[in-house]
């Protein structure tokens, strides 16, 4: 019962204020009539039973006013019993409280006159409960008298009283805390209330109370095997809605609860979210069970966290060495191992080419597009008909020109993704090619094929380090990019020593230096590495304005940003330092660092700041200096991408931001409009929502061709790996519409390739483990491609299309594979359905809806969840996603 309910029951209230359905509604109506008549008394008519109760209560109050102190204790006990044993409907105030309310002022005055400490405490107990009927929020009378009362079991007064008390504790704390007054009494009372809440299925109230008084870390001792699951589920769901540092504090508390309850896979997921190496190690050390260690290793491998363990089997799980084998198992089950060719995707016979043969339009550009599409559709399957035909002389690689050969050769790595041994054999012959660009493509491919897979013999490092000082720019560039991709997230210092030499060499071009910075950003993503930060800042300050205005400079800025991925306020010092750089690159870089540091946090204030940046009018520069103009407004494009990156971690934020993008598209400057489609693609990666791709479809016909091209790419990103039929149809229509425009047609083909990525078995979404964890490495790869597309005509549509291969770190199968304790695949029936949010729901609600039963391995779409059909097996992991180990359930009934 809240204060508001009490107010409606005041005797002097108007008739309309009583709640409908209340037993007293009729009484109030009669009373109103009585007031209308002049002579009638205003007293309401009570039933005989109520009249008797009222009389008894008034008699007890009178006894307390008498001089005979011996009667006080008995009278107080009787009052307590009346209040505690009273029953009433849900909408009405308990009658004893209603009848005692007029005497509340007298009783408080009595309290001040009494001298016996024990009697005063007993009276305070009663006054605390009666205080609920007084809605004087500033006095907080319930709390005031509870702190003075005898400390018996608070729960005896009922759930509503305890909730009311919790509310007042929170309010009082907010008053005292800024004044730095003592809050120990509030803390002691709160810790009495928490167990009551937990015992009575009010876990959310317990968490909220401790959040209000900033003591969430005191929760774990009160949680037991019956309550931990609901408590932690609620806490983890709150994280995206909390400001720092409360968000991290909640994660740490939930982590310690899971650890204390022996729920190690859940604890590991939170340790990964905290990005805390010590916590990760603590989970590993908490058990000797090898099977659990293997499952924990799979969780870490999905996030690309590299740690050393002594056991070879566990190291194998950590290294992702069987990822290709497991993926091919999925392909075999789905019967999609046979290679496809781009024409299977284009379905040119369905395109209306408006009177011209699209084959005549810039065939080199279309051959390049087909090379990419072929790589994307056959990704991970190890076979194709264009780039690796049986007759090598007929390879499609040689139908491309110059840097097109480089992109096509590197595309072989996408087809052989994660299959390091086979991939290295394929690339070996290309390393001896007389064509410089083919050789460069092979070096980039060697890096790509090692992405996500860790090999003790370090083949990528061994092969690529030979070319780090090569006089040929394409070879050197490919080796640098290859190292960044192969060791993304590895934090290896030997690679820092190697790339550092390129970063500080002032004789090298901005292209080489910037890509070295980007590779360092990928390798040390989210580490706040001080020396790399210092070196990149130093390089920016030493280079002259002409070099800083170079189009490649943005990747140096991005490399710096990636170091702070997800680190929130840790980036503040770097952002301050960047203010000292007067060139526009200083501002652009500070925005990039800022958006990376809050990626996936859902931080509303940061989104507001970025929208504010978008409302500025950038410097237009001189009329004849178009490059300076583009550089000056670049930060606004980054701000738009940042809005999507930050909002990605939280569903409500995503909805609001998608609406905001419509306004930016209407009123924004050129740089903003070019970035909006990319941001929409990012926020909805591999999640084809109709409202998103319909909007992008409209933007794909925009008057500004750069906006249209980015919208086309975003359509591919939204549908990546889903085979969405409606999107496929829209893209075929676009291929007809842009059949005369080689650049637009090229991007339509890329989007078609992405849509059918891995024949519809892969995802580019950086979120995994039921969208709880954001992969820093995947986000870094996606962001690199999007930053290049903000100025697509200078990079991807020019000669730097190989930048599209930076999607590789984000590539991952969207499967569920079940293994037995010996890591051999087993087939079990699972239900796959749309995930349901069960936070705070009573009982044991279903966690999926609209489910269909499949036999593993199965594909999981965006927002889908799987659960085992029966109890024959028990999953070691808490979420059925990716690679899950099952063991026989010994307690299962036949």
C-alpha cells in the first residue's frame, strides 16, 4: 500500500477520491451527500463490526493517554495485534490504520512526553506503521520512527510496509549523502530489509534498494541457491541502463555471486564483459573439472581472448583450431557444401537491364565485384569454382587488374577461412608469383586466414615479417595489414616492436604509417596501451599539415581509437591531449577515440553529445580546397557512426536512435548524410528488420550518389549471412536500376555477396552470448570498413577495395554445435525460438516462444535462443550458442 492509496482513504477526502471497487466507495458517496445537506452530520455510517473495532482502538489510544503507565505495554501489544491481523481487500487501506489515523498526531505528541525507553521503542514501532498514512514526504515519518523503534522482525508488518520503508530509506540517503552526513543507521536498516525481499520473491526490490544507497557490493552474502538466478538476471539486465561506475559495479557483484554459486560459465561471460584478465583467470582457477575448462575455453575463443594454459586439449579449444572442421560439419548437415558461383546470386535473368548489356559496363570493375561475391558466398567452405579452379591457368584472379588482383587473391582466404593448414598450402604458390599484386594479395590472405585462430608455430608471423622492410609498397602494406588481422586482440609485444619501427619512420608515406597504426590498434584493441598512444600522438604532432591532410590519416586516428574500445572514461586524458593538435585531424581523432571508448555501452549522455556535434555547421574551407573541406566535416560522420556504436548495446536505445537517423538525413550536412546509412547498417548488422532495410532502400535512390552507394552497402550489412528473400529482391532491382553506373553496380554486387555470406550461415554482428557480450575485435573490423566508406570514392570505389577484407574479424558462424565430453559432435534435439525477456517475471516462465524442434547442429538467427528438448543431456554452458559441450544427465528418468 502506497502513500497515494492512504491519501484516498482520508476521512475528509471527497467522494471521487476513493478507488473504484473499494468496499468503502459507497460510504464516501453517502458522505458526500451528507455534506450537501445543511444539518446532517458528516460522519460516515459504519457497520456494527467496524463500529466495534473503532471503539476498541479508540479505547486503547485513551489508555495510552492515561497516567497509569502499567497499562501502556498491554495497550501497545493489543494495538500491534489489531494492525497485524487486520485483513482487507487489495484496494482498501487496512481498517485499523484508517481508524487510528486521526489519533496519529496525539500519539506522536505522547511519544515526546514518555520517558521509559522500552515503551518509547514499542510506541515508535506502531507510529512507524501509522506513518505510512501520512503523506508528508519531507518528514519521512515511517523511517524516522523505525530508526527509533525496537528492532524486531520488520517483515511482521507486511510487504507493503517494508516497500514503503525501502522507498523512504532511498529518499533519506539522497538527502544525507551530498551533505556527507552519517548513513550507517540507514545501511543497517537496509541490510535487515534485503533478506526479507529476497525471501519473498522481490529480488528486484532488494537490488534497487542497495543501488539507491550505493551498497550493491553488500548483496552477495544474502543470496543463496534459490535466489541467485533471478537476482543476477535482473542485475545484468540493468547494466545498460546505469551510468558509470554503477554499471561496472553491478557486473562485478553479479560476477562474484555466480562465482560463489559455482556457475562458472555465467561468471566467465561477465568477466569477459568486464574485460578483466584477473577475473578470467579466477574463474579458470575455481575448478579442476577439465570439461568445464574446455567450455570456458570456447567462451574465451569466441571473444578472441588469448591466455596460456598447460593442458593441450584446453589450449586447442582456446585456439579455435577446430572451428573450420565444426563449420564444415554444419555445411554437411544443411547439404550446402557444393560451391556456388556469383551468377547463382545475381540471377541476371531476373534483372531488367534497361536496354544495355551490363556485361559491357566496365568489365574490370564487375570482375572485381564477382571476385568479392564469390569469396563471400563460399566463405569458410574451402571450395569454389572461380578463384581456385582445378585448372590454375584459368583462375579468375588474372581477370582483374592491378590492385584488383590483390583483392581477388586475398579473397581465397575468405573461402578457406579458419583452415590454416590448407590455406597456407594454397597461398604458397602465389608467394612466388611474378605479379606483385598477386603476391601482395597472398600476404594479406595469410593474415586473414589466421584471424580468430591461434597456432603455436605462428605461421603468419614467420611469413609476413620477411616483407616488413620490402621496398615494394604493396607487399609491405599487405604484410602490415596481414599482421593486424592475424593477431587481432592478441596483445603481443613482439608485434609492437616490429610495427613501432614503421610508425616512427618519418621517411615513410602516410599510407604505410597509418596502416601500421591501425594494425597496432587491432592487435591491442581495448588495452589503453600507453606507449602506442604516445607514439601515435607524437607522430601526429611531428607530421606537417599536408601529410596530416592525406586521406590515409584517418586510419592512424582509428588505430588510436581502437586502443580505447569499451574503456569509457579511461580515454579522457588522450582526448585532452588531442586538443593541442590544431589541424582538423586532432578533432576528428578525438571524436573517434570518444566513440570507441563508449561502444556498446548505451550511454545516453554520450549519444546526446554526439548529436550536438552533428548540429554544428562545419568550416567550409576555401572554395578551391575540397580536400580540406572534407577533412573538416569528417568528425560529423564519425559522430553519426558513434551514435550507432554506442546504442548497439541496448534495445530501447536502438529504437530511439533509428528514429533520430531520419532527422539527421533530412537536416544534416553532406558528411552526416553519407554516414547515416552506414550507421543504420551497423546498428542492425545481420538483423534484417523490414523497417530498416525499407528505409535504406529509399536512401539507395538518393540524389547524392555517395549516400546511395553507402545505403546499398548498408543493405548488405543488415542482411549479412541471412539469405533474406525480400532483401535479395530489392538488391536485384537495384542491379537493374544502376546497370549503367559501374560504381553503384559494384556496390550492389558487394551487398548481394554479403547477404549470402557463407551461403547464409554466418553473422557480422559483434554481439554474442545472447547479445550480452560485444566482441572488440569484430567491432574494430566493422568500424575500419565503415570509416573507409564515409569517403567511398577515395578508397573502396578507387583502388583500395581490399579494405573490405577488414570485415574478416567480424565473420563468425551463427551456429549451435553440440559436442560430447571427448569433443566429438553429437546430435540432440533442441527447440529454437524467439528469445523472451523473463526478467522479474514470477515463477519459471518460458524463455522462448514460437519454437521449432531441430536436431543439432542448427542455425540461430538474430534474437533466437535454443534450449534442450529433454533432460537426457545437461549443457555445461549457460547459453546454447556457438560450441556447447553436453554430458549425460545421470539423474534423468527413463
